[in-house]
C-alpha cells in the first residue's frame, strides 16, 4: 500500500461523501452491483493483498478541472511523471494551450488532461489483447503493459490521446488513477501537486468546494458522447469567439453563438491555404506496414473469391483456371503473398512475438475479429492449395509424377471424389472467413475519434480494392499461362476488366460521397479534407484522375473488340497504373486523418509548439521546457 505521511495536508485526502444514484449520462455511479463482483476484493497493487477502507471505494470517481485556475505550471505533469517513474518520452497527464483574442484582450486557456476513466471506454473494447479492465473499485480503467503487444489501436480509438505508445518498450501505458494512493485515502498525485487548485478529484458528480460548474465540455474537448468520460469542467471567464491550437495541428475552435459550443474548424496556419502540393515524401509514415498489409490482404481475399465464385457461376476462363494446372501457381502466389503480409503485420507490433494475443478480445474488438478471419482464411487457403495439389496429382500432372506417387502411397484410402468434396468444403469456409476478415477490417476503421475514417467509404474502398487488386493478381499469374496454353479463345482479360471496372466504379462513388460528407460534417473531418485538397492536393487529384482513366480503359477493353494479346497488353499497362494509385491512395488514407485529440504543447511531442514558443517568448519560461535558439 502507498504510505501516508503523518503531515499529509487535508486537500490531498479523499473525502467520504453521499453520491447520487446516476451520473449525467444516466449510468449508475455505484459500480459493484453492475459488476457482480463481491466486495472486499484486493486490487493486488504491487502484490499487496490489502483492501482500502474508503467507504466510496465502489463508486465512480473522476477528475474536476477548473480552467480559470490553471496557470500552466505543469506541476501536475511533473508529479505524475515522478510518481509513475516515467521516461522522458511518455506523459500520462499533459497540459495543453488554446489561445484567442487580440491585444489587449488576448486569452490563453490551459487544459490539463489525462485518462478520463470513461463509462464506455473504447480503449477497452478496441484492445485485441484485453490489456484493459474497468474496475468497480473507483471506476478505474487500468491497462496492463505486460499483456499489451504494442499494436497501438487504443491510441487510435481514444478521443483524448490518453494511452501512450512507448516505442522503446514496445507497449502502451496510461494513467492508472493512482489507485494505490486512492486505497490509502489520498487523491491522485497530479491533484495533490496542483498549485492553482485547478485539479480536484472525487466521486463523480460531487462538485468540489468553491465551484459552481460541473460541465462535460470545454473548448477543444471532443464529443463526450463517444466515451462518456468521467471528467467535469468549470470555465466562467469570458472567452473569445475563436481559439487556435499552439501545436502543429491545423485545427481551431469556433464558438456557435446560438449554443455557445466550440466546434473544430480549419486553421490555415500550415501555409497551404488555396495551394495544392504533391508532398510525396510525406506519404511515408509509421503505418507503412499497414498500407502493405491491408492492400495485399484485400487482393488475396478478393482473388480467392473471384476465382472460385466466378468458376461456380460458370465463367469459362475462370473455370479453365480452377479445373487445370493453372490453379496451383495462382493459389501458391496467394499463399505466399498472404503469408508475407501476415509476417509484416506482426513486425508492425511493438512486441511481435506476442502476436497470438491478438485473438484475446473476440467479444468486443474488431481487430481481434479481423485477425481471426484473416488467420482462418490463411489456414484454409493453405488447405485448399494442398488438396488441389492432391487433386491434380490424381489427374496425372506429369510435372510432379514422383511426388504424386509418394503422396498417393501415403494416402491410399483417398479418392478423387473425396478430395474434391473436402476441397469444396474448405473453399466455401475459406471464402466465408475471408469475407468476415474484410468486414472486420472495415469495422476496425469506423472510429468516432477519427472522423475521416468514420464513413461507409472505407467499406467501398476496401471492397473495391479487393475486386480490383484481386483481379490483377489472378491476371498476372493466369493470363500469360492461359494465353500460352489455350490461345485467343481464353477471354480472361475481358472477364477481369469487367470486375476491375466494377471495383473502380465502387471506389470512385465512395470517394465522391466521402468528400461531400467531410465538408458537410465540419470539425476534424473538414480539416482532413483541407489537408487532402491542399497539402496533398496534387497527389489527391492525380490519384482521382488516374482512377477515372483506369476505369475508362477497362470499360474500353469490354466494348472494343481487339485481339487477345492486344487486350492483355493494354490490361497490363492499366493494371500497373491501378496498383500505383492504390498504394498512393492507401498511404493518403493513413496520413490525412486528424484525430479528435486534445491540444498538445509538449516539446518532445510537437515541433510546431517549439516554434510557437520561441516566436512568442514562451520559451523564456523554464516550465515550458523549450530551449531558445542559441546566438
């Protein structure tokens, strides 16, 4: 247990209170009944079996932040870092700034923010390893770094940037509500260290002394309906019409005079107003492995579905592939590609050797369900390949006579009919697993904290890419071999052109509706649209033009009769253009998204704030932590 000093001041002690039955969201404040857990269980903090004597132990606690009192001294940050022995590159609690107004009425509002231990913690639901737990004790949302394998998905879904991905240790950590102090009757370290009485802590909805407000929003704070956070605010001073952020994010907050609510809008401080650039170098990001993984996985699943559903539907060229020796090189290619990107996806983790923990949260996490679907698909794809090999051995595939004889000698009881039946069953299950993997891949990106992704266009893009890239994979392997063996009557280029045109049309329709939705929704969504059409404007519009050209070219292959060799050549050129535009489009998908995070102002996080601090003189204040330029 945490040791309490004999001279601990009263303001650092938790007070026993009588709480309401429900909070402002209509959820119960008393958590023990809802959890079904018996009272008196130990949190086993540092292995201690003791149980705190706080009578409010099983009620939801939360922070109260009074913006009028915060002086931006960063004492809360320092206390938190010292208490948790954090390295310099992590901070569980951070103080950000928003600024507005003009001289002499210039206003800076400081915001101290940590984990809000929400009623509906999206980090808990999103985490594939089940590293998060919401405890009935104090309502704390605790995260276990030893379980985490460092995928960082919780940092995507949290609207407040509370979980911190440690690139050195390869796992996530976050504010733990100082539950060891709570068990000893003390408030969290950040609250006890606050010199301006801006931070307080206790049972939620119990307003601290000398306060008159307990609001759920403040300028810059994301929509509380996303997670129902357990933090309350007071801000009574007159504020300007607009606030700007002091970091490099091109976001400002504009007040609606009718409701008084500040909404995110575009801040053109990035210097790209009305200017379109290429910025191809900036397309590279930490998510490059995910660019490759998502594109190739969609291509492999799409190719598998096209190949076997097309053959089942009676499309002659696809029937030729599935019924001939062409099937094995196609399946082998799919198998190698999928195995390679699965390896790449594990290398993207902070702790790759813990990849198996990605299936731990099938109940809630779309990432766990995606991993299960794709892994099952890969296993069944392997089985279908093996059975196809046996099947073609029965058909006297002369290239592997010796191997065929050996395998058939080991499996004397198998018959061609049995192998065919088992292969058909595994193919059907594999197709279902692949579709499930694609669906949950899409669901994993429907994140309310990232408005750019929270649109059905993601489904259109993913399914369109599956059709387009899947057809290209089939064509790259099956077309040269098919034309060589079956001649000009092998109409695979035309069949694949029709499928590719359908996928491209689906993707373009999604892009059109997505762009309109971003502008209409405003907030961080319109900021992403601004970046897409300015900072990456030339890249974005070039991608769209190439998609239209590719669609027109594939449509022309269907409508204009040409020799099969000419069609194959034209198809190959268009396929190369499509692969290139798919890579660019998926890279844009990751670098343009603007999350609904709190304003940041920390020199080790944000070079934009460093420049701001030097220009405005903030760097002269030692507590800001930014060094002035040497002269």
